[in-house]
DNA sequence: AGTTTGAGTGAACAGGTGTTCACTCAAATC
DNA sequence: GATTTGAGTGAACACCTGTTCACTCAAACT
C-alpha cells in the first residue's frame, strides 16, 4: 500500500509527471479530482449506462476512496446531472460551429453534416453519453436531457424562421420541422457512434441525402397541407 | 416459510385462483415459469435497463429461487435476446396492421400513426424495451435490435418501391427514405412513451405533419439531387 | 411397477454494494 | 505562529451479487 499517495490518481494509469512537482491550491486540487471523476465516469459507463454504474467502480477508476466521492457529488444521479451540463456544453459548441459554417462549403447541409461528424469524434464521450442516457439514464438525468434537447429544437426553429417565408410556414410547422431535423441528427449521431469506421462515409452521405429530402419537402410545403 | 409452495408464483402478487386446481404437464409448467420470467423482467427494467438488472431481482420478482433461473436462460443477456425476439414479434404484428390499413381512413399517414399509437399502448412494455435497450442494452442485445430494425427498414424500402417511380427513385434513395421514416417513427414512439397522456394528441399530430412533410419531399424528389 | 428426468430448492461461497464514522494533515484564515 | 477548514483515508456495517453444489419429488418413460 506504500504506493498510494494522498493525491488522487486522476485517471486509469499512474501519473507520468512526478506528482510532487505540482504546487496546487486547495481549489485547484478539488477541481482536478472533480474532473477526474467526470472523466472516469464517462469512460466507465461507455458500454452500459449510468444506472448500471456503481459509486465504487467510479472511485476505483479515479484512484480515490469511496467516501471521497461525497465531497463532490451527492450520488451517481447528481454526477449524471453534472455530466448532462458538460455534454450539452460540447453540443452547443458544435451548434456554434454549424452556425458560422465553413464558407468553403457551398451549402448548409454539407457543412452541417461535416461539423457533426467532426464533433461526434472529438467529443465522442459526451455525444455517446447523451445518446445513451437520454433513454436509459436515471429519471432525473433523462428529464434534464429531454429539456436540453427541447431548447435546441426551439433554437433551431428560430433559426429556420429567419430562412423561410412566414406566409407559408407557421410557428407550429417550424417547430415540427425542427423536431424532425433534430431527430434525424440524433439518429445520425447514434449511427456514427455504433458503426465501424469504414461505414462512416456512407452514414454521412445518408445524412446529407435525408436533409436534402427534407429541404425539398420544405421548399414545396404549404401550411394548409398536402394540396 | 410455510407459505411458499413449490410452484412458482408467476408474478408480483399471489395467485388468486387456487394453485392446486391446475393439473399441468411438465412442459406447460416450464413454459409458464418462462413467461413469468419474461414478464417480470419487462416490468423490472422498465425504468432502468437490462444492464442494471440483477438475476436475483428477476427471480425475486417471479417468486423462484435464483438457481431456477438457469433452467431457462444462461444469463441476463440471453434473457435479453429472447425479449428482443418477443418484442419484435409485437412490432411485426403492428406492421401487419399498418399494411392492411383501415379503409375507413382516407390515407396511409393517418392510419399508420393511429395504428402506431394503439400498439405503443397495447404493447407498451415491448416498445419501451426496444427503445431503451437499442442504445443502452448489453452489446449482444443492442446488435440484435439493430439487426431487426435494419430488416424492418429494408421491408419498408421494398414497400415504397412499389409506390414510387423507379425512374426517379433509386434503390439507395429508397433505403435512405426508409431509414428516415423509421427514425422518425422511433422518435415518435419514444415521445409517446415518455410523455404525459394529455400530450399524446399533439405528438400524433406532429408525427402526421412530419410524414406529410416527408411525403411532399418525396413527391418532388429527383435522384439527381436538389435541382 | 420401477427408473429416469429435470424444474425447483436451500445452503454456502467469495466478492461487490452504499453509507457511517472517527481520523489525518496540509492549505487557508486569523 | 496558532486555529480552522475540508479533501482524502481506512475500517466497519448490513446487505446484495452470480454461481456452485447436493438435494427433492412429481411427471414422463420403459
């Protein structure tokens, strides 16, 4: 047991840098442990779910004793809510990138799908967390994710309002269209996350085609219905 | 302990009918216990996931001893695969109902959404199981569900092939369209399952509008793209 | 009638679970 | 320099976990 220092290990492996060399303030150290808990949890529940994850698994992954967990979170569910916030911070960063979309791409669809693909990889754990816990997490976590997605849908509907003719597009229709686009993008995300890498090109192509189909529908839409 | 008979209790509560009055064959009894395990599992993992469900919880729910479980399934994962088969039997029954759609409804969309709503309620546990375990179940269960959904998508694409002009609709486009419709219906199912009952009317209306939008897109689609 | 089969039992195992408690000891405050 | 604060420790608790084993005893087969 003489190996275990008082300082948390922070991740699965042992620190490469001499642990003594870091003069940390109290707050810095607490924040570092907190981060380590969040990161370890994202990794550990990757192929199961928060509801199947035990407090002791998390603390073992971090390299702290079970009791230390309570200095940071009340429960796994509480931890989950923190991860929802963090994950949606990633997602909103992506939306920011989508909005000021790369001018080298000629249209919105290509650049959106490109940005989605990039972020799903660079923020893989966050996107996987949302996709899973959205339907399988603890009730409070599910509710929090649903709420966040609803906010995103409303934002997208507001964006779309600026691009469409209010004569033909009612607020309700825009909300419905926005929901469909978000649902489709959630589906694309799930597909990327659970596919072999070589299939990703095809998934992206499918996502583009779907958005094009929806766009064709939108261009011919009349609020009055199919007429 | 004198209350506990040798016969399994079959569900949460105690049997109302005198348990002695049933002369069962060996096979009948085994099948009854198997059903009880399947039913108890569907109930128990309703608000968590298979991965968070223990073998002992299941057997306690059924009213049998943990060891008896192994007479029916190798593991919880094995049980999960049986539930996938059973749940997709429900889903395919729904698809059958959709195909010979109610002639009192004038179009496919209205009747399809109606049938979906009905089946999501009458087979609530099966649909909830698929929706959850699709993303959060044990790997083998996830794979099985993905495979089944892929089959459904291909069937739908074949149906659509009969309704569209092959001049404008390539096989690939039909597959993509089918994927979008299925994704949208999965989204609608999730929405119904996690919404308060009074919101269901609005969800159905949204589902109809989305299908109408897609249909408008389909009617104006050219395989060559947006032109 | 006698034998085999197999669904269900109950005890035991080694180990994992959340939570409590009194504790250390270094940073932060006085 | 003395005191307070609080992140982390380690033992202990009562309970739950999957799996094993030898067993019962009624239905099914010979």
